[in-house]
């Protein structure tokens, strides 16, 4: 009974507020990782630059005549769309998803069915922008805004910072350290079942090629990495797996890396691309998401076709054996990360999405 009364009161307050004040609300996944941090950074940036309060929530059912921004496709399609009153303006960030992949078929179908209620679709890369056009979504409904990186935290390390982190992790001087910080197991448990869209099987095959050429160590962060850990153990490849309490804690671990490897089949980013560029870590990636937009092959990183294990291994081997090439990619990479600074990302969200939708409610 008490819960029901609180719900009634929340809806009453929402209706009253909707008549005199309109503001953006960011619907987070409440998983405590990247989507939530993205919303927190956007909210802070909008508050500092425009004085507008953006509120992070998990349940938008009590909102009326507000801007409701679902921070991910899944938060909208997994039932979130049912909770939003039609008086609101809806924005959805659609990082990645292809209906040809079984993992996405259902959610893309729901998204396209409900697209009439959505005022803006935010994509992070040209691949997804082109995909939206192929699905018949009007150009004026689609806004491209990059995934952000905190350039106050993600910076190239000093020699002392690099050495300190490698000592802390017990890395021998001759070991080449390859980073993989992306969640690539199904669910939030041990992650023994691979999330194939992230390409952990490809990652292991590339590592298998490299381990025969040079002493390597793989540095892992993030949850649900059991599949990759088991594969590394079976190959006898040493690794470190660090479980972090918050997303921001990952930044110092880039300092220990000699290169970062992205082997995904589908991405909106990943954030590791921007973080690697910002911290001066040479990057080898498949042609996915923002990697395809930000990496100029051979200039500030290497781009390979999806599932091209031989080329991924060959490019990584180039970096392993050519320190001058690593240095050149490091120096060129930082410039590509500048346009993804969270201050700029927050500004674009406000000026391109929130402010026009707030104006339409007045």
C-alpha cells in the first residue's frame, strides 16, 4: 500500500513539473559501468557549460513533458519504451546492432516498430548512421555524436608512470604487453560463454600467432572475461586480470601497454579506441564503429577487416618489432582523440538533442 501511494505521488509531482519546467533525463542501465559513466559525464558537462540539470534515472515512468534520453538501445527496447508517457520527447542512443546477427534481431525489430515515438536517434559512428538510413529512418532524426573520453584522466604517461605500473603488475622488461579491457563474455558472471560480437575468439587466435614470435603478456580488465582467461591458460600465455570498482580506474592500466588489440565484429566505439589514442597506446583494430572513423591506417593506428586474423597478427607483430613505429603512432593518436573529449560530447548532446527537444515542449 505504501509503495502504491509513493508511486501515485511521484506521478502527481511529474505531471505538475511537466507543466512548468522541462529538462533532460538520462535513462541509465544501472550496471555500474560504461553506459552509466557516459550519462554521468554528459550530465556534468551540460551543468557546467549551460547551467542545465540533467538527471540520471533508471525508471522514466513518472515523467511528463520532459526529454527522456535512453542511454542505450537495450534500455529502450527491453521494455523502457513501455514506461514513457507520450507527452515526453524521446531520444535513444543506438551504439551498435545489426538485425542480421541473432543477438540483435529482436531488439532491432522492437526499435524499428517503436521508432515513431522517438524524436532523436544518437549514433556514434558513420557505420551506424548509414545503417539507420538503410532502415528508412529520416536523416533529420539521426544525430552523430562520438562516445566520449575524459582527457583529464586519459593522458600519455610519463616514463616514470609507465615503469611504475609495469613494476606494480610484475611485468618483465622483455615482455610485450597487449591490452584488452572490453567485456566480452555473456552476462555479468564468470563469462565462460563468449560474446562473439566482441570477437574474443578472434582475439585468442591473434594471440596464438603472436606468442610464437615474442614473449607477450596480456593485460585484461573488465568483468566476464572467463572465456579469454581460459583460452590464454590453455595456450600458456601469461596474463593479468584486474577487476576494477569503477570505470575511471582503468586509465592507469593503459600506461603499462605496448599495444591495444580490438578484434570485435560489431561496435559503436569501443571506448578503448579513444582511450588508447588519448593515452598514446598503439592500436590495432578491426574496421568497426568509431575505429573506422578515427583510425587512419598506418598513420595513427592499424585497421583490419573483420575476422582477418592473419592481418591483425601481422600488424600487431609490426608494432612488436618496430619501436619507432610504435612511437610514431603514439604521437599521431592523441590528435584524433581531441574531438571526443567529454566537454565536446556534452555540448553536442545539449545543442543538437536536448535544447531543441526542450524548445519543442514549450
